[in-house]
């Protein structure tokens, strides 16, 4: 059977995530965007020594460039959510790519460190933020069954780009200087515009046609041949337009949906992520200096981060595949809790590592656990709030994480300066990560499982956490139910006639005023017991 034609009375199926097709191109774009967003602020650090010489500033002054980038990436989450809900993902990503590129290009002409903060820090950071969040939203719309795998593959962009952008930056610095390197890096960021261009929204045109097609079809079924049918069609069209005009303000999409805070799962996730970020980034930041203090040579100490990145590349897709298994996916929140517990215990157990072999073992296990956390963090959020509210949820979560990013690593650095002891810092960071894991696991089991025992209302399909249903989809579902009834032959007296909606009943009442059909009340079901067979409209007559 071919695809139904809505103009012939058949309603097309609702648009669903394709789980493939063009979605793989969207995944590739998300891979590139994730790589730039997370790796670029770290890769810029290769230029810091030259910047210190040219601008006569200290290391802490140049380090603010990366800090401002990350602050913009996390702190502008709500702004990105508002722009995506207002304009869509593709336009926001195109603007973000231009801003990110313009920031680095303008940075190559700066004459002082403040100008670098405004260009490379604020402008480039804002541009990457406008790319990162919409790319994750589009990934969630194109994948459903394979979404855990897609999230894992997209998250692998971070370690891949980190391992490639840093050496590339060093080569550019040696050949063209920091100004030439910034200029070329700005050109590379234009690829974000290419990634934004491929973020094609799913075809929603079918859903828009369903209402009109359904009204015309029901009018044809309820009215006799001739002018009355055309009159009924025009009447239903006019009535439907009037109803749409009245409902338009109600169905207007919120720029930032704060109703997600009524979702207990979202509250639990947000609190656990805040505690997690306090300690998650501390070990890799302090690892190199910790290794140097234990007597490890500089080159071997720097290689420890490469070990973490290499393990991370394979850990993220592998964890995504595991999370996509049928018996694992319903419990993905507990897998996320396990990954955080694994990461925290790795920090605690490795706090007393005193030789290079022990540090290498720590890096292997940290890379595995860190990759698991990176692959699952957004998958869990999508599962909790659903794809329709994900744009607002991720913006608010990133804003809350921004405060944790500004508190965690700087506080750890101050403690190191005060105590001159890295062991305490590793214990503290690991304890914070373990606490977040225990909170997520216990709270999810006690609060969410108890809520699942209460049966949801039968007539409220959108209730509960992680629902992807919106008003347009409920309208489509109702239209399909009416259509399934209309597909039964009307000339058989053994079958019930179609369910009449408000527009069809309005037309039927006009027809009764002229003595055309049997009496029925407004909104009642037309059954064979209330009408004679010769009064029923035959579908074959059309």
C-alpha cells in the first residue's frame, strides 16, 4: 500500500524520529560542535606563554580567557534556550558559528589583555554556546531508539578534538605566531556554520495538514452530495480557523519553560549534577602539577592527560551502546549513578599514588569513568524531561552548573596553595562525586519509583516525567481515532457510524433544520439504533 493522501481522506502518520537517515549527518555535526565547545577552551592554553610575553601579564591573567569561554558556555544556557524556542535551532547555530569565528579573528588584532577577554573570551564563548545547546536538541529530535548510542558518539568529539587541536595550535604558534594562530583558528570555527546548516528540522508539514483534511473528510461523510457538502466543508473550515485563532495564545510555545521544576526527576538530576561538577574537573586540572611534585618528568607528566583522552575516546561510544540495550535503558539513571560512583572511588583510591605507574593506572580508570559520565549526562536529562522540554531543561541545568564550575576548581587551587597537599584535594573531590552518585541513586529509587506505583490518569497521556507529547500531537492522535472509525463502511447497518466532532455536529444540526437527518444532541455518537439505514450517508456514493 502506498502512502495515504490526506486530501483523499486518509491521514498520514505522525512525524517520528527517524533513528538514522539524515540523522547521521546531524550526529556528525553534533560531534564537531561538541569537540569545539569542550576542547577549544583547553586548546587555547598553548598560546598563553606568548601572550604573557607580549602583554606583560601573569599566567592567571591569561588563564581567564579559558575561564570566560567556559563561563559563557555554561552561564548563557537560558539565553540559548530562549533563542532556540523563539527562532529554531538552525538560525541560532548559524549566528553562533559567525560569532565564534569573529571572536577569534578580532582577537588576532587585539593590543591588550582586556580586548582578548572581550573577543576570544566573551564573543567566542557565546558563539560556541549558541552552537552546543541547539546541536544536542536536534540530536534528541532525530534519535529515539538509538539515542544513547548517538549521545555517546557525539560526546566522543570532546577527546578527539582535544587530542588534535592542541598539537595543531602548537604547530600554528611556531609557524605563524599567536596572532596568525588565532586567525586560522577563527577560520576553523566557521565549520560551526556548516554544522548548523545541516541541522534540518523534521518535516512538520504533515501535522499541519491533518486538521484541514480531517474536517473535509468528516463533512463529506456527514452531508449529502451537492452544494450542502461544499457548504459544510466551508463551514467546518471557518469554524476550525476560528478555534485555531482562539487557541493560538494558549498554544504559544514558552520561551523558557519553568514548569520542569515541578518534575521531581529534574530536581534530583539538577542537584546531583551541581554536586558532581564541584569535584569532577578537579583531578584532571591538578594531575600534571601533582605528578611533577612527585618527581615525574615534565614530558611524562603531560602524557598522563593524553592517556585519559585516548581512553575517553573509546569509553563514550561504548557506554552509549550499553545504555541503549533494552534491559539497561529503562534504568539509565542508575547506570549514570554507577558511573559517577566509579569516578569518585577512582579519585579516592588514587589519592595516595606516589609513582608514575600508579598515576598511569589512575588515568586509565579515570578515563573510563569520565567517559561514562560524559556519555550519559545528557541522555539521562532527555529521558527525564523529554525532547519537547529539553531545550529549556538543558539551559537551566547549564546555568546551575556554571556556578559549580566557578566554585569547584578555583577552591581546589586555593586549598592546594594553603595546604601544599594534593592528597587532601583528591579525597575531597572524590567524596563530592561519590555523594552526587549516592544522592542520584537513592533519591531516584525512593522518590521516582514510589511515584510510578500510582497509576497515571487514563485521559492524560502527557503526565509524568519524560513525556514527549504536546498539544499538536494529541490533536493528531484524536484525528487518527476519528479516522479509524471513518474507515468502516457506512452502508453496513451492522457497523456504527462515524464519531461526530463539534464541526460535523454543527453542520448536522443545520441539516436537521431542513428535515434532512435524524435528531442527535451536540457531541453525541451517531449510532445505527437512532437512524434508519436509508437515512445514513453511503461512503460509496462519493
